[in-house]
């Protein structure tokens, strides 16, 4: 058995603890299939020596793994290479349009991942962005995801990344809100603890200045540590999943919850602008847990006008929103 099949077997074995492990069950539901397409995330029928994808993925945004030199890549991809199972790339064009719509709105969620394109030769890594029209042609391969050295694969990171990409996959499948809620029937579930993420402490000088995800991770860890000292380890959790997203940090106070959304902008105004719609959706979308407090977190100290704006939202619309400044 070649190496990538061994890796796929490890991913499949551990996937039962992750949402993406239910992919084929989800596909059966959203595609209206009579029976389960496969019992595994990565079926051996579509895993080869250097690359593999989920069974049924040729006509979809595919969950993809592959070996590149000494690295394992893992993420999602569009393969625009025509075959018997994909006679025309026209089948994928509507999904690419939905991919672009989602990435244009939520690219910050994937700022720690990278995209690249292959056409005759591999392009360089770039930040997640919409797929340009000129790349939507036969023979192009488009990838979004992460990579790890083959000698030290952390399968929890691989599967957490695939879990984070599942909402993007569902969006490209044009799953409407009602069916998405049915698939994600668990909804809000509080879980104490802090997810392990890459930190600024191991980054280069350039990365420290430009990589939004590193700044976000360090602010999140600092805030988590401060809040757990005040409220206790069992009452503070990060990356709490809600339908089609996750809340940066949640504090549990008896039967109530406080939601925290972290932004890395250069002004409190920009942090508020970016976070407000997001945190309102987390709390007030139908069947979501309504938070007692909605706290927007950023590094900049709010000006008088910025605090007046927050106060106006609280008084005029009765939104329990606050702004908290925290230094990295």
C-alpha cells in the first residue's frame, strides 16, 4: 500500500470525531441519493499515489489530499480536467461562482490557509481569494488548504482544517438555510477550553506584521487566559461552533452566555464594522443561542465617538453590544 493510501486510512479512522467525517451522509441528503455513496471520507477508489479526493468529488468542490515533495497537502480543490465523470467543466462553473461569493465574504476565516493553481506548472502560494475568470478553463487545478511535513503529520490539524472548509463546500453545493440547519442539527454547543493554533512567537518579522491569523490567534489566547482566570476553566471556550460558523470565544455564566468576536483592524471603528453583522448573526439567527452580551474585541482603544456609537446601538436598538480593547 502506497503512502497516501496509508495517510487516507489514518484520516478516515480519525474522521468519525469530526463533522467532515459525515461527508458522505451529508452528500446523500443534499444530493438526494438512494444510498450512501461510500462509508469513508477518502474512498480507496479515488486515492492514488500522489493525490486523492472524496468519492463523488469530480463534479464538486472536492476534499483533496496529495503529496508534494516532502509535504502532505490537505484542503479543497476544483479539478477542471475533463474525464468520463466530468465531461464538461460547465458542471463546475456555478459552484465556482458560489465559491467566489463565499470567499469574498469570509476570506478572513481562511487567512492561515493558502491557495495555488496548476496549469502546465504549479503557481506560487497566495492568500485565499476569488478564482479569476481566466483560470476557469479546462486543465486547471485550483487548491485551497494547508500542508504539513510528511514526517510529522498532525491529523487533528488536518481534520480541523477540513471541518473549517465544510461550510464552504456546503455553500458551493447551494445548500439552503433550512437544509443546512437540518444537516447541522447540533447547533450551539458550549465546550470549555482553547483550541491550539499557530502563534506569533514562532513567526518571522514580516509574518508578525502582515499575517492577520497570527495576530488573531495571539489575541484569542490572551483573552482566553484572562477570562478563565476570572470565570474559571470550565466556563470559557474558544471556537464554539454554530451553524455555518464558529464564535471566537464564549463565556458561560449560569444559564447565560457572552459571545466575543475578535478583529485585528487598526481602529475600533473598523473592528466594530467587521464584527457587528457576524456577532449579531451568531446570536439572533433562528434557533441559535441568544447571548446575554455581545462583545467586540480589538487592539485599538475606542475613541469617544466610537464609544458613543456603541452606546447608541445599545440604547436605540436594545442590542447588548460592547467593545473591549485588549493588547497582544
